[in-house]
C-alpha cells in the first residue's frame, strides 16, 4: 500500500486482513482530450454475431407470478412526543 505523508509517498507492507481508509482524491475522473475523442469517432466498430462467440442466449429464468405489494395503511398524527412514545410502546411494541 502507498500512503501520502508530509515528505512524499510511503510504501507500507501490511499483513492481511487489514483496514484501509481513503481520501477524496481516490475517485478523480480522467477526462479524454479532444484529439482522442476525434480519433475514437473515426475508429471502426467490429460487429460480431452471438453464434460466432459460442454463447447460449436462451432464457434461463421464468416468471412464476407477479403481484402488487399490499396497500399501506394511513399513518396516525400525534400531538406530542409523549403520545408518540406511548403509541410506540403500547401499540407497536417497538420500544
């Protein structure tokens, strides 16, 4: 692993398993230059048949049944935090 320190970069050998964190610069995009974009427009695209690649494209999944989810019940408006806590304790049993 290479990490950034005050004096430059430091290479560290770690025993696995190890926890590694990253910073914001890990995901910087690389933008294509205009000349490379123009070259890519001119490059031909090779088209190949699936049969030439030897790939079986027959469907392997079957749909047994499709149903809509159950309708949600309307919520209950509470006037205070105490009423909310009592409803959660008594009716829902989650506290």
